[in-house]
C-alpha cells in the first residue's frame, strides 16, 4: 500500500475511468450498522480538486450515507480495477450531503458537466479527502463492463416531484439505525 499526497496524475485518471465505486460509512459509537453502497452511472462522479470529490446521490431503498454523514461525517470511497492492471484506490475523508431540500442544491449540481437525468437526484455528496491510498488489488476479479443500467432513472421517471417528496418521507426518513435523514 502507498499513501499519496493528492488525487492527481495516474490516480486521478484511474478514478475517472472506473464505472463503479463503493461508499462506506458508519454511525458513531460501538452500536449501529456499517453501510457499504455501490455507486455508478457515468456523469454522476466528479473530482473537484486534489482533495475533494463529489457524486450525485439518487433516491433509493435506503439513505444510510446521508444519515451517517449528518451524524459524524466519516466516509471512505473505494475504487477497484475490474479490468486492466490490478489496483484499489481508497479515499478517506469527511463528507457532507446537500439534499434536494437544502439551499444550494442546484449550485452543487452545477459541478457535474454531463449528468444523467436529474429528476430523481436526492443529494450531492461532497467529500473533503484527508487520505489517498492505493494497493495491489491482486484478488479483485477481472470483469467486463457492459454499460450503465438505466433502471434507477426509469423507475423514478414515473414519479412526480410530489411522489419523490412522499418517497423521502416514507422510505428515506431514517436510517436502519433510526438516524434522521431529511
């Protein structure tokens, strides 16, 4: 494993090429559930600087990341090479969530030059990266990327803006540990 000063050069190129990454957060204290979520879709992740990244978070079955970030801000992102030379990059830092209900949400969306349909976006997650590391990834399998799934966009396209407000209130109001989300 090697710790790097910043997200630049080959690390930046590697991260930008990955079609999927994983997000890990946890509530404070000894109790509660650690959460790991896969994220993807081209146009939803950006590198904002040598120590700052962001992604668009869409409505989904849970909202653990937002709840955990609001409670303690701790977050790790992991990118794996499923094609080409083996590599794993981890970004450790402090994250914040600006939700569709917060002032500044539209301003945060402006950081994404080519996002997919934004109707079902519920937040922009920004991470101030404190530690950048990479490791071998020798055990990560080789897999072929066939393309992004459009199911999330299609599923939410049938919902009105009011339906999404109801969705957040009923399905994303609290984390699995009871932490408030919205």
